[in-house]
C-alpha cells in the first residue's frame, strides 16, 4: 500500500491567470505552444523542469486561461509572458486555489 506524501514535502503551486490581448481568437494549442516556447527561451529546460509549468486546457475560454506553476517561479513566468510579442499575453492574477483563480479571473462572475 502506498503512503501519501506529507503536506510539507509536496510541491507548493500557484495558478496564474492570463489573458490573450488580441482581436483574433486563438486556439488553446496555439497559445500553449507560444507560452511554453517563451518559457523555454527565458528559463531553459532545467528551469522549466523546476518550475513545473502546466497550461491547463480545460480552464481555457474566451482567450483567458490558467497556468499551474511552482510558487517560487511565479515572477519568472510573468517575465516570460511579458516577452511574448505576438499575440500579447498578459497575466491578470495569481491564486493558490484553482477554483478561486478560475472564478475570479477566467469566468469573471458578477461582471
């Protein structure tokens, strides 16, 4: 029987919400490829492995989405998003909980 990993040993993660600023609609695969390419250029392969970047496809709608990342690499991810020229990708917020990040930044409930 497997033992669960202690909470103190688990990876602490953050969810960074992003928005694609463009008049055109982009597919999730195009945006994911662009984001990962920019991160790879900025962080390198080792940095990307340590950051544990995952672009969440099921949470992408209306040119807005979420990226899961290690809590120590949030600023590096923001910097790599700022380096993307076409299409422009801006970060809209960071949360430690997936549902809160989704409701507050992607769905925009109450607005």
